């Protein structure tokens, strides 16, 4: 029985978020999780087989909306889930315009809801 491992990259400047999401997602044996706390480093080190990118919008080095098109240029087949604590309709529409597939608000209401959203995106 073989199952395909999905590579998930998490980019967020908050180490607590990276640790929490990495621990949560790593419980699924079908996920290989890589984290970055700096979008510039992530852009330069993005795994070639990235299936899903969880990308924070507000980061000091480069915001997620700036990083999004560069990441998608490197990995055009990757799905992108934007994460933000500061959601406005304008930001959500802008993220979709730049290629994001979905978004979720921080703090997360439930990791289970996040997990289900990720499962749906990886189908």
C-alpha cells in the first residue's frame, strides 16, 4: 500500500505559529512539513515538490502578498492558503488576484477546521 506524501511549506514570522502548525500537521504521516520564519529565505529554499504553502500576510521582511507571486512562479502547481489576523475584504480579494486559493483567519478558531481545509485543498 503506497500513499503519496504531500509537501507543506509554512511561512510565518511568528515562531509559535510555525511550531504549533508543524506539530499539528506532522501528525499526519502523509504530510512532509517545512517551516520558514522569513519569506525571503523561503523563496530561496522552496522545496521543488511543494504541494501547499501556508503563507502569512503580515511579515516584517516581506508581506505575503509580495511573496505570493514569486512563490507561485517557483512552484506554479502549489496551492496557497493565506493566513491573516488582519483580514479585510480588500486583502482577501488581493490575495485571490495574486493566485491564493483560500485564506484563514488567525488566531485559528480550530485546528480541526484548518486541517479539514488543508485536506480539501490537497485533494
